[in-house]
C-alpha cells in the first residue's frame, strides 16, 4: 500500500470577469502540484461562472503548515 502525503500550496493569480481583472490568493491541499490547476479551474468556474481561459495562475508554491493563513486549511491540518 502506498500512502500519499498531501501538501499545502499557495496559489497566486488573476481572473477576468467582464471587463475587470481580479487578483486572487488561495491556499489548497493536494497530493501534487499538477492537481492544483484542476482544483482552481473547477472552483472558479463553479463559483464565478468563468472559463479556464479567463483564469491566469501566476505562481504556485508549496508552503509549510506554519505559513498557512486560510482558517479552513488551518482547521484541517
């Protein structure tokens, strides 16, 4: 049995809604960095009704539990 450890990532980027561009910073848990893209696209598409081409992920960095600022992520680690 292989046990995969989840990591915590901070994602910086921007998304376009209409004529406006909004900056975002999200913290998410994932097994690997590649999973983050799908999670961001899915969440923003569902929440804001935007397409993938309206989302620009500028930076993904792995962070330690001590660096987490999101209260929901803090509660589950």
